[in-house]
C-alpha cells in the first residue's frame, strides 16, 4: 500500500479514445492511489442540494463526475479549495482528514466514489469542531508537487461537456417539434434574457454584430438618428462595435479608454463630443460595466442615445442604475446588443445574439427588421434583413443559462486569485471590483508581450491577445487612423489574456499566478 499523500489532487485517468466510444480506467499500479474496498455513487441529486459535510479518520477516496458536473469543497483545516469536477477522465483524490461538501450538481450528474475502506460509522468525523481540532493536531505541511501541467486558454469542448446530454436533448426537442424558425424556444429564451437584463423586451437575432446593427438601423427608421450622425465608441473594442456604426452610414468617433478599467474614459468622451454627436456606445469590455455617474451626466446633458455593446458582460451589475433605474447590463441604456459567440460567458454552439431594450417602439421596429422588415406576413414596412435567432441555438442556450450566475461567480473567484496573488512589477493587473465585472477576459499589460507569452507557454500556460489592433488602426478604417487614443494603443501593444473560464479550477489559477510571478524580465 502507498504511503497516504496528504494533499487532495486531481488525478488524470487514462483514456482510450475510439470512434465507437471512449474508455477510461483506474488501475494499480498506475493512477489509482489505494486498493478499492467500496464503490458507491450519487445520482438524481437536486441542483440546490449539498452532500457530504464530514471527514474521515482513515478512509481515502477518489471522486469522479461520470456524467455532468459538481463542485467539491475541500477544507484541510486551514483553507477551503473548490474543485469543479466535470470530466469522466479526471478524478479528485481525497486523503483522509479532509472536510468535504459537494454542491452545484448539474441535472443528470453522477458522482462515483471509490473508497479505501468499507463503511464504518466510527471512522467518520461528523462534527466540524472535532474535525478542526483533529486537523490542528495532525497538520502536516503539504509538499509542493513538481509536475508539468498544461493550462489551455479555453477548451470549448470542456466548457460544454457538463451539459452535453442536456444540449443534445434540447436540439432533438427542436428537431422533433418541426418548428425551425422562431417558435417557443426562441420566445422562451427571449423572456429569460429579458428577465436577466431587467428589461421588458428582448429580440433574438443571428449574432452580436447584427444586434448592434439592427438597433442603430431601428433608430434611423424611427427618425432618432440620421445618416452622418456621430456615434462615440471606445478606441479599445472588438471591431464589430464599429462595424455596426459604419454599416448604417453613421460616423464612429473614437474616445480613449481608462487604462485600468479599459472602458470609456469620461474626460476623453467630453473631448470628442461635437454638435453632430447623437449617440454613444459604451462597450462593457472584458465583462466590466462601462457606466458611471460622469458618463450618465454627459448622456443627459447632450441628450445622447445610449446603445450598450453587451457582447462580453452578460450578468454584470452596474454600481449605479442606468437610464431606466435598473442595474443589469443590457438594460442600462436605451438598447443593448449581446453576442452568444461560442467563447462568450453564455456561448451558443454556433452564432447567436439578442437585442434587449426598455424602448417598446424600438422593439417593434427591430422585430420587423430581423424578419425582412415585415410588420405582418407579406407586408414589408421596412426594407429589412434576415437576422433571426436559430431555435436550436436558443434551446441549447436555455440549458446553460441557469448556470450562468454560478459560472460568472467562478470567473470572479479566479480573477480574485489572480489579483491577490500575482505580484510581479512587470505585469500590470486590471482593477478588481465586485459584481460589476463578470471577467469575460482577464487582461494584464506587459511591455515585453511576446517574451511573457513565450515564458508562460514554456511553462504550460496558453494565453490570448484581445485585441492586437485597435479598430481605428484596421485597414478598413484608414480615415480614422489619427484617432487620439493613446491608452487604447498601449493596450493593443501590451495586452495579454490569462486563462479564465468555467472549466478551469481555482487550483489552476493559484498555479498560473505562481508561474506569472516567476517570470522575470531580462
Ligand atoms: C465587444 C464585441 N462586440 C460585438 C461582438 C460581435 O458579436 P458576434 O461575434 O456575435 O457578431 C463581439 C464578439 O465577438 C464583441 O466582443
């Protein structure tokens, strides 16, 4: 028998991948750390249920999410670490003397437990105070593990894995319904998103760019915007924000961003306002709310339309209410466009988008515009487009939506670990707030970006760059190349995105922070 390890750890279970289906196995010698005397499993666990709440004097365990996902919160007497289990080829090894609770079970999740002892009530510690005193008496320092690990930037297969069966069921439901355009799944999803964004209207569309495009077009149809009007947009954003403006014959005017929040800087906005400015597009970039007292004041004084680009911040909450008194992104201004591109916090398995608005008139116009401009069948009030949300995508996202708040909390926990633990003078961290950021990306600034990325990759950490080129620096926008946005330019040159997603663990974040700290400039 092996000496018992004192630290919980994730065990990679070998996989044999085969087109007929995969096979995983635990064996000794091999990855199985003890001889198994008992196997049991938990299933049909209600999502809001908590299991566990004890520790063991002798018994060791390996827990595996055979299907679905759940969290295991492990208390070693000094700190609690949460492990998110969601892969049949990974197990959590729990030595004795660890207080554990299991929660956040997804529907259909099955947890298999392999144990080193047969059941013996004497061996359980069910009183937390007793556990604390035992763990204090027997505490041993954890030995650091010295193995090379790979930290993917984002593995969409893993992100969707916990929902795989439910997603397939949802798609089959649509296939069997015979309703392939619009219908109850789209309508149900629209209601759920409207509720989340605290708005009366949500209109499903084909993608995030079309959502923004249709909002601006809708305001043109309503006479509230005219071709040639100026729309303020941040210098640091994904190019789609700007494409929506120029596509409608409106003029994008770039305002610089704040170097910490990476969002619109109110002073910079004031500098670019002209008598032709009619609208502003705050982009909640990287998941952080772009709305504050100063911006609200500028909007009111200049009677601007506010079109939020909410592609990256679904579920974020503004510290101050928006124009209609609500505080969730997507409901802060007159209208908002959201994207369900697969990498987003709520990602479709293809393209998808939605318009959210407090404005009933706009809702009516964009509902027609997304459907050839028809206000009723075979009657085209507007020369519209075909920009509808696919019901299969709506049905699949309805499976994931109930877990969005939990996933956003997980992103916040990872960002907090990075912010608390990364201490490296070469790495400028983003500021950490609270619910105002759902951390679509965690972006740091590093002067020697290439050197830093290479160092991280050599140590197993994949990173991203969002974005390497400002929109005003793109070949298609040559006429805006002289935009005065020094912070946006600096961000494009120095930005590096660290992994942050629902399928990584908090342990991964601690380890990545340590790797970042070991980076030294030459
Ligand atoms: C800030 C921003 N705006 C707009 C979009 C466009 O969304 P989509 O890719 O769904 O068209 C994206 C997404 O890629 C984005 O990140």
